[in-house]
C-alpha cells in the first residue's frame, strides 16, 4: 500500500502540533549479565512516566533483517518508503555538507588519492589528508578547471573526501566508480550504461583531464577517484504531502541535509543537547511539526560504549519535561535504527517507538524499553507508517471514503 | 517490498552457518480437554531450553487465511515469494518424483482413467490402479507413442497418477485440463489461451491420439486425463541470491525436489529420524546453510493422530543437542505450514518460529509452543521474510544505504 499517497489525499491543516524526537541508534541488545538493553538500563523517570500514558510499539525501518543507513532510516521516519526513495551516495555526501542540490543535479563522491608515475593508485585516500589541504585543493581546482556543457560545484567534505556536483539537463547516474578498490592499479575508466550516463561520463572526463593536470605536482594528493554517481530527485515536501510547516532541529550536517531534502526548515542550533530543546521552545509558535535529532546515542553505540549510551539517554530524559510543558498534541520518541553497543554498529533489530497522545489506548507498561515496546499496542510495523500514525493522532487526517 | 531483491544486493559470503530445521506441518490446534497443541503437549526439554535463549514468533507461509501446499510452504521458507513463484501442479508432480526438469519444460499431471465405448469417462481414476500397472502402461506408451516437434517424457508417479513432460522451445501453459471433473462426460477438448499454449496443445493432441490407440484394449485404465499444465521456470538459486552453499537433508522426493529447485545440494540420507542428524554432522564442514526436513510431524497430523505427532516432536527433541553441539550461528526451528491433527489436513494457521542466535533480544518465555510464539519478539510476519532474518542474524547482510 502506498500509505503516503493515501495520507496526501487525506491530510488537512489544523492547529495541532507534532514533535518527533529521534534518538539516533536508540534500539539496543541485552547487555550481559544484566539482561537489559541500554534503554532499559537507563534511569529515565520522565520517559517512563510518559510511557505509562502512551502507546508503544516496535518498528522496522526498512524491513525484517535489513540494517539501514541513516538515509533510509530517516526517510522511513518521515514517511517516505526507503526502498522506493533510495538516496544515492553522492547525493548523501552533498546533503551532508548542506549543499543546496536542485532537482536533476548529478552528485559524485570524490576521494583525493595518490598515484605514481605510471598512474597507478598508491594510496586510495592520500594518507587521509587534512580537511584544510582538501579545501585548498578544491579552491585551486575550481579556479582552474573549466567545463563546457554544465555548471559544476566542488566542495570539500572532510579529510580526503569531497563532493562534486554537475548541473545540466539530462544527466544520468548509471556509471561506474573509478575507484579500483585496491592499490597498485590505475583508476577505472568510466563506462555508462545508457545515454544519460554517457552525458555525465563526458562531463566527468572533461573534469578529470584538467584535474589531473592541476594536481600533478601536489603531494600527497595528486589525483581524484570518483564514486557513487547519483541523481538528485526532488522529493515531495512535507508541506505538499502532510500540509505541515515542518522545522528540523539537528546538529549534524547529514540530518540537516535529510530534513532539507523533504522540505523542512532547518534551524540554527548550538552544540549541546540542551540547545536542541531551547531551539524547540523558541520556534514553538511558528511551526506545527518538529523533528528533533539527538546524535550521541548512536555515536556511543558505534563506539561500543554502553555506559555512555545509557548516560546520553539519561540526559535526554532530564530534558523531556521541556517538551511536555509545550503540550504537543502528539509527542513521538523513537530512533532511526538500532545501534546495539555490543555490536558497535547499526543493526537490523526493530526500533522502540513511543507515541504520547490523549487519543491512544494506553499500554499497561511501566517503562519505555525494548521489552515493553514489543508488547505495545502499536504492535510491530514498518517505520514508513509512523507519519500516518502521527497525523492521525494529531487529528490531521480526514476520513477515508464515505 | 521485494525483500529477496534487496537481500540479493546486500548478501555477503561469511563463515557463519545457518541451520533451518523444518518440522513439516508443525503448527497445531488445542486438543481438548487438555487445551494444548501437539507441540505444547510434547515433553521437549531441549527445545524448551533452546526457546529460553531464543527469539520466537509466528509466521504466515502465504498470507492470512491461506492454507499452503508443500510447494508454497517451502518456497516461503526459502525466501521466495510464494505468490510470485507459484509452482504449477504439473511441475510439482514432476519434482515429486525427482524428474530433472529443465528451464522451459512443460509438465502435466496425468490421471489414468476408464472410458466406455462412447468415450464417456466412467472412472476418473480407473479404480486407483496399482503403481505397478501404472509403470507397465507408461512403458508401453513410451515404446509406441512418437511425437514430432518435441522431446517427451512420461513417468509413473503413484497409483493412477503419472507425469508427462514436453521439452521444446516456446511451450506455454495457458491451457485447460481435459478432466471433466464428473463421470459420464467425455474428456474436455483442450483450448489454449495464447499461441504458446496452442503449441503445447498440438503436442498434447498428438500424444493423446496415439495414447488412446495404445490403451484401447487395456482394462481398467484405457484412457488418460491431462491436468495442471505448467511451465517450469528456473529459479534464482540460493547461491545467486544469498551467496550460500546450501545443503538439503530430506528423505521424501517432494522436498528434495523443492530444494533442488532453488539450487541446494541434495544429500543421500537414510530413512530414520536419526539419519537426518547424522547426515548434518557428516556434511557440517562443507556447507554454510543446512535445510533439514522432518516429514513425520505432518503425516501424523494428516492422519489425525495427535499422540503420534507428539511422539515425533519428542523424538526430534532428543536429537536437538546434536545440532547445538555443532554451534551454528543461527539455528531456526519451524514448519512449512500447520497440520492440526484435529483437522487431519494442512491448515491456514500461522506457524511457530524459533530463532536461536547470540544476537537476539531474548524472549521471556519458558517453552517453544504456539502460545509463547504468539508473544515472541519476532511478532507476526510473512514466512518469506525468514531468510532475511536468518541472513541478518548470521551477519551475512551489508547495511542498506548510507
């Protein structure tokens, strides 16, 4: 079922407000010998109090057994089928640095690399050059490389990574990476699979011929590898689909980029956890949907530091009353995927979901955790249905059929 | 969502091992006055111990309310959408006798029947002739019937049933059965719905004209009815999709055939329950996926013999330690469908699933049974997702998207 198409037909503008608080990588696994997950171990009186008056559930971001990246994880949260709307890596890289992509742009990930006299790659990452050197190289390239037939943009990302964007009509992304994946080989020639890809290939070739010349005397980065060719397709916006005037409160570029992708207004926000909630309060009157993104639960999980993940959850818990005081009609707390600290990585395990609303059948649970969410009234569902639930609980959907 | 296409993109080869133990027709219904199913009534300390450290769930082989045959039931277990990959009855008949079908073959179920002087069917099954007589008739037909435009194969199955296979390019299966379904009527003429079906129809007509002549003096079977015309389409293999080197340990032709259909290596195995586990041990080093099939749970259910079904489960239970000693990363125990002994037939009830893995959120259950599976962490899911779960728990899937 294309739930988003259905919701689009039924959505209506009302005064009710929705807060979606995403704790990145929230789901966990039991930590032995305690047998409880990070979320279950945390002292979180406010979240537990909220859970008592909420409906809980478990959601699969993409599908059973599928471990999502941050892109698919967030698209699902925003109600976009993450299989239909797969974001290419080049696009994600450009979004990550807040590059203002336009519909039809062709985005490519760039690795600065090192090649020897014969043109064989000796270091695929050029010793992970500094971001400063990266920025200097990008500036030099932009000053010297001239492309005909398209506008181009080259922006440093971090260390050896940059983003290259071509803007012209009819560019395709069916074209291979030039990264040979191993050292001691030359960059791969670009081969397109269709006419649109060939058009992109010719632009990229023009670019590379000049870039090679510009970089030849640089050390250690005297060459570039191109990866993840991807078309940017404009997404239907939150306003178009949900009639929501959505606001994104996130501190990391990737998540701001994802929010911008679906037409949210991205706010400036300070670096502390508290700043997220301050920003929410300041913008409360001006929006009806708020996406608030907490990154550090995921970082702690990825580092395998369960104690730190517990601490982040506890810190968020202390800030929860600042949301409830605002009295949103719908307050959702969940994650974009699980990141069990025992696995030190994103995982395929479903994600706990809490929806606080006056209109729910309350669950007889005493806490917000994986075990209680498993038994919750929302049951087990695909995360792409979260937005239809949010809209429904906020009374923002008309009746379907007569 | 085409989960198999997604899994195919994400699958990677690793050293971890998966065991899929299928107890055919495992699911049951409560037996009064005890109120417990066959599985719940069985004394099964090993399965219950395993359940305590596992994640449980309930799976629908095809969909809610749909009673699956063995073909769809197993395809779903193997991750092939059983609605997309419906196996035609002719193909299933041929697979059931291990006939080596090739891509494009057209397989037909044959009933030997009796007709009177006017050609009206007097017995649609010719009094269920013996399999021996069936084999003699098939041999006689093969010696005398000559077909132009195709190779053909005719093999006895059991009693009055045989399999007829045509091998030629461009044969279609859109053609009706000749079985009139009632006695006192002549066999129906074959009418094809398209050109490919007509090509098949002409071959079948050629065959039937001669067969009628060959059989005319035979008693009681002097005619044949053709049913279940079906094309055999080569399936993408386990190796292609999952990068698994799969091994099938099954004692009955149908299940060997189904395993061969998806490219598993089918092992020779003795007739006893124990032989299945011996075969597993002997082949442990050479494969990374093992499909082990226990038939007798289903047979007992079909016979309405709940006590025998309980006994079979208890016997399997005693053999479980021989699997756990091998330390598979993922050990799955489930059925291909339910066969409640109170119904004496396959049923539409969902099937209990147990997944034993170190990466699961353990369920707080004390036993493996329908009631505990209903509350399990896997929730209720379509069986076609089982393989994505197996692959995920075995850490054989890359992350989806960045």
